[in-house]
């Protein structure tokens, strides 16, 4: 067990930092006197003490974290932190079960947005703020935040970063030092959040609603302070701001960072994912608008375009906010936007799914195999931009895609075996694995996950973590070979 002391020591530090982050909603609660102050006092005390105890008892073995430690720490962090993220909810909502509180916290930290709560309009501002603040923390990855701090304490961060950052090309760094990379990404993330918040405020939202939804949008989460989600406001300007910043949040933050430090749009022009990203979105909006007009789902072209554009962007980027019940659309349109959430978000973004980079690589690999069938001796490397993709990455993408499909099928069968209706089972798994939030039928945008059984919620909580860590980071810790040391 002493071999795990270094990652457990780092976990204790992460838990303490997480407890300190609860001070933000605590300060808001105290300022507004919204009745939730005691809940945060208890949660912060319990979280900090637990982290301090773990950090203290594992201080005996000090060394840099290795690859093995990185996988263990990342998986443990995403399983353990929701336990503490649930504490304010449990303390303030005594009727809330532990299962529901943990599910809500997992959904928050994984930036999924699948909620089990109702009566959101009547909750204290600080509680809704905490729910979406968890989106913001988890959106870029709490590990990437902490690796900017851990080196100051003599704990290496590169293995954590490689295990956490959502991209198939994890060895590339923006700056020579990994801590500087993390700081650069978080600065970009913070600036985008501030811009989003002020834009929502200028578009007509009140200050706290603007802040709450800015956390949700830039984290590509899906929690709202309203039961009717963004549809509560019925404000076209707010919807346009949301679409704009969801599109920006769905891009690679490394590209944003490089554009920011160089003061140039050239990094966007050189990003090979961007043409596919906007191309798929524009095609889907145009196609579904024509399709919905044909079936006369909405009264006029403007209303149709407004609904289609918002939900295509929201679901594709894994944001998950809604302005209407899209489960009233024809099933083809519902399945299409659910499918988009599986791959549209770019690598290095806070979005879920297999990411656009992997989808492009798969597409080009299929084309290469077709050419090889006709010309067996042709040399046709798969390229991203002007660079050939190494065979090791091709194999990794193929392996990931296979496990992605296996995960969807296996988890859908598990849920449907309990008697849960098939479309609900399938869409819940896809929505949670892609960290999108709302699914179809019983878990659509007009409903939530409250009606599911405790077993369903635990399966889906596992699914959200699996998707947030892009499957392999989590599954490797569950293999027997991992524990043989």
C-alpha cells in the first residue's frame, strides 16, 4: 500500500484545494443571506479535514509521480471528488438521497448536466452557483488546474496532465513546462468565461443568472438555474450569445491560447479540426431546418431555424442547454443531434464524445483502406493538416473507437435488462458517455433523471466518469494487471 502513498498524498492535497473552492459559493451565500451558509460551513470543514488526514498519513513516501501513479490519481480524483461535491447538496436538501446527491455532483464535475433536481427556480442562488461552478472546475479538468500548483510542492505534474487532457496527441505541450501549459489554458478559459458572463448580462440576463450560465456554457455543462433551462428566458439575444460561446468552447483551448499569445487568427486557420467542425454544424443546421419545415413542426422558417440552430450547437458541443422540448421533433432529427454529440466537439475542448480529431482520423483511415483495396501497393499516409499521423496514434484511435462502441452497447444492455425502455436506455447512455446531459424519451430536456432507479443512476454515474476520462484512463485502473506491482 505504501507504493500508492505518493498519488494518495496528492489526492489529499486536491481534496483540500477542492474544499477551499467551496469558499466561493459560501461567500455568495453569506453575502445574499440565502439560507445555505451552514451547509457550506459543514461541507468545507468535512472536505478539508478529510483531505488533510489523507495528506498527513501518506507523507512518508515522497517521489515524483510515475505513469502508473498518474492513472491512479486521475481516476481516484474523479470518483472521490463528487463525494465532497455532494456535501452542500446533502446538507441543504435533507430529503435528497445520497445516490441522487452523488449523481448530481458527478454530473456537475464531469460537465454533463444530467440533473435529478426539480424546483431549480426556488433554490438559493448559491446552490445553483455551486452546481454550475462544478461544471466550470471540471470543464477544463480539475487535474490540469492542480498541476499548475503541485510543482511548487515538489510533486511532478506531467503524468497527470497526460492522463487528463482530452486529445489523442497528449505528448504535445504548448510551453516547455507543463505547469505553464496548465496556467495558459486556465487563463484562456477564465477570459472566455468573463467575456461570456458579461455578454449574457448585456443580452438581458440578471447578474447571477449571467454568472451561473457563463460557468455552464464555458464548461460545456448543461445545468441551469431554471427548470425550463434557457427556454425560461425566451430571449433571442441570450440564445445567440449562448450559441457563440458554445461554439468557442467547443474548439481546442490550445488553439485559443496560441491565438491569444500571438495576437493572430493564424492558429485558427491552421487547426485541421475547425473546417470539419463548422462544416458539420452548418450542414446539420441547414439539413434539419429544411427537414423540419417539410414536416411543419414549427410555425415559420425563423422559429424553425432558431430552434434547430440552438439545439444542434448545444447538443453537438455537449453543452446540453435547451430552449424547447426537442423530443417532440421527428425521431430522425432527435437521433441526428444525439449522434452529433458523439464526435463534433474538438480535441482539447471541454466537450465530450470521441472528439472531432478522432472522427477525422477514422474518416481518413476508411478512405485509405478503400484506396488500398483498389491499389494494394499505394502509399497513402493519413494526414492531419500537413503532418502524417503516426501509426501508433492510428491504432490508439481505432482501439478507443472500438471501446467507445462497446461501452455504449454494454451499458445500454445493462439498463434495458432492468426493464427500462430501450430508447431511454440508449439515449441516457449516449448522453452520459458524451457528457451531454439530456437524452430522449424519459430523460429528454422536458424531464430529468429523477425518475430512474438508484441502480440506473449508479450505472450512469459510472458512465459519466468513463466518458469524462475518455474510457481508457478509467478502464486501465480496473484491470487486474494494473494492481500487480
